[in-house]
């Protein structure tokens, strides 16, 4: 008495039961094509399950005949079903036909052993396909980010027709370039005129440094966050206005506004308790930070 060989169309030995479903069709003895009733059953399955994905097709025979004959017959049954499904339902791309030498547990009723079992996943389970099938994906090595070549200095035109040379802090620009989402970086040397959101002239290098980073890293999205010092509340909403002024500068210089948001925190997130004890503490609390949203 010969045991049948199980044939599997796809790249794995066994399937995880969770969230996996199956459908079976049965064959006449020594036949690899379906009789009319079973073929109609298969076509109805195909027509009513357009959103499923086939993950395996397993073929079986009864115990009659030699191992070689049963091996070939089981494979023909798999091929027949695959031919009916191909192009009509989604099927895993990495399939192969393989014999793994597994043995089928036979029913005492021979007709129940002459079958093909189609294993499939419902559309709602496809986002977890590999997890359900027990397949571990190899991590894709992330290509190191190429550092843009930043200028050491830049000459800009002033509104009165004169020009000014700005010296850049390239180390800051590179630090901002490689910052991870969620990381916050303070904009040092960025100052405003007293009790206003007007940026002082000596702060222009920092503004243009930020602009150059945004230009050369088009995938970067940021939030500009304003903080003030020295008072118990921000009645003028000065922190928001200052953050907005920087965002507006970037927008005027052709940075897509979808890449830049802004928010004022007033005095709700001081680095030192208010009232501050020194000018150093006041300067630390009076700051603008960049939070990386995407990079």
C-alpha cells in the first residue's frame, strides 16, 4: 500500500492556521480533471472570492497505485487547479512546484482522499500575509543618506540694493540634515527685536542655513516651535508669531508650505523655572526649535 506524496505550489512547507481558509475539490479515481459538478463548484468559488489571495495549492491521491503514478497524478491535479485559477485570483508571486515528501493522513473513504486543497487569505488579512504564513522578511539595508555639499558662505541682495555676505555654520546644517523624526534642534543665534516677531539682521545667516537645508532635502518636513521667557503667560501669542515668521520666510523662498508647520508654546515648556535667575536662563528659555516630522 502506497502513501501519496503531497505537492505544494508555493515556497513554504506548512501553513499557519490562524486567519487562513481552505477550499477543496474532489476528483474521480485516476483523473486529474474535474467532473462537471466539481468544476462548477470551483468556478463558483473563483467568481465569489475575487478579493482573496491564494497562498498554496496541495494535491492528494488515494492509496491505490504505485508511488510514481500517485506522484504524477497529484502533480497533475495541482497543475489543473492552478491553470483554472491563474489570472482570475491573486496568487503569491514567489511560488514554485515542490514535493516535500510529506505524507497525507488518509480518510477511510477513498473518494475523500482524491482531492486538491486550495489555501487562501481574505482581503482583510492581506496586510498580515507574511506574519500569518510564518514568513520572516529579511531586513532591507537602508542606504546611508548622502550628505549634501553645503556652502561655507553666501552673498544675498538687500532690499536697498546693497549685498551682504553670510557665513554659514555648516556643522549645524549637517546635524539638521541627519536628524531623526521626533528630534528637536535649537536654532542658535536666532534673535528677534524686543517684544516683536521681527527677526534681527544678525539672525539672517541662521534663516538661510535652514532654507538651504530644506532646499537640499526635499523629503524633510518640520515643525517650527516658538518659546518665550521672562513672563507668566504669552498674552500677545508672541511665540506663535515668531514661529510663523520663520515659516513665512521659508514659504516666500519657495519651500512648499505642506512641509512646514509652526506652533507657539509660550512659557509652557521652559528649560529653567520662571522667573529665571540670570540672563543665561532667560536666553535659554527664549528660543526657537525645529522638530523633525519626516526625514
